C-alpha cells in the first residue's frame, strides 16, 4: 500500500508503485487524503493499483460552501 496526500494525475504514486512492483512487491492499493480527479484513478488502475481517497476535491469544495 502507498499513501500520499493529494493525487491529481497520480504520477508520483505511479512511479513509486511501478518501482516497487519491479522489485517483486505486490502493491494493490493507494490511499490519499484528497483526490483532485486529474486522472489518477485511471492511471493507477492501469498498473493494477486501486486508489482510495479519504476525500474528493468536490466533497471538500461542497463542505467549504456550507460553512
């Protein structure tokens, strides 16, 4: 499992996961605090890794408007 703060395209997580996979490790999940919907989900799925965000950018924007 890989943990990151904010994911947009997922580039850094993608690189980290592929490096770990290259070492023979099974990395099937990534967790992030915020998913900004920049294609990260799709990019990580391409290498067999599922992204699980705690929040999406849309959720945080909606909560900010409620305040």
